[in-house]
C-alpha cells in the first residue's frame, strides 16, 4: 500500500462542492471515479479542506492509499486523461509517508478572493470573480481588515449550518491589494469556519464602499452574532490557493 498526495485545481462552477453529496456532481466523485478507472480500487480520498458550490481551487491537496503499483507520473497522466471532460486537473502527484494526512497535518490554508472592480460587466470572468461596478477603496479595506487578525470568536462570520466544534479561530493573515481593476483579498489560517472568508470579504466590501467604517467591522466581530454580519460574498471569486505542511512530514519515504 502506497500513500499518494495530489495537488489539484478545479473550476467550481459545475460542482455542488468538493465533498460528495446526493444533490449533484462533486469534485470528490470525479476524482474517485478516475482513480477507480485506472486502478479498479474503489476508495475515498482525504482532502485538506472542503470547498462549497461554485468555489474554485488552484492548490487543493488530497491523499489516498493505493495497492496498485504505479509511479506518481503515471497516476498524474492517467487521472488527467480520465478527468478531461471536467474542469479538474492534477498539477502534482508524489509519494508521502503513511502517517501524513492532507487534512490533519495541514499547518496553514490560504485563500484568495477576486473582486473585479470596474463598470463594465464581466464576460470572460463571469462566475470566476465577484463583479463590483462602483469604486472600492482598497486602502480603507486593508486598514479595517487588520481588526480581524488574531484569535477571536468568529460567530458573526460563521454560516448557521457550520459544523465546526468552536467559533474560536486564529486568523493569521487578511490583506487587501489592488491590481489594476481587480481587488484581491488574501486570507490565511490553520483552519476556517464555513463561509468565514466569504463573510469577511462581504463585510470588507461595505468598508470599501464607505458604508461601514473600521469601527463598524470591529463591532460586527465583537457582536458574535450572525445577524451582525454586513454581507456574505458570493462563491464566484473565492479560490483555495495552497496548503502548508511541516517539511519534516513531507520527506519521501525510503524505497
């Protein structure tokens, strides 16, 4: 039995999310069906984190254990060929130690949210970014974002259906930058609550519009009440960018 770790990217628009569900096609099903097609082993993958319907990934990480003897390159090539009808791609495949978990050993998860801030409607990026036609003050957004950094009760920014055991989380990074007509929000933490990033971005948009101040955002956080949320941004602009793991844990096992 060999444990493989894969880095995958996907366009979230056709899927109900990463996790297998009864109400439609998931990224998990596409990946597991591809593994079965070349190995004839029906197994379950373990992902570093879930993504909702419409959320994209550039660096989602999964692992699985395979009895079939194959090289990482052949697995990568086989899966990309088998998944070709769907917007899912394996970017990297490698052998990892048997005790390394894509989910439980992750030390940081990184997301980026794309806002296209221009008057013209989206054509190419429709469904791949949030279109905000009126000007956003990214400097005010960046300044306000810093009140969310650190260890807090993020109940306000937590979906009502969140299954997390506690609303207490440590947010390591929340930065806002403008690149031309795009405003990017970068968030990093060991783990996030359901809808946390989208809820923070939606509230920061209110700051960028001048409808909220930094003090309003702080008051929203301290209310620890979902009803105090400013706005929940749509899934279109959210990207799971990458996952960090301890270097010592990533060492390839001796052959």
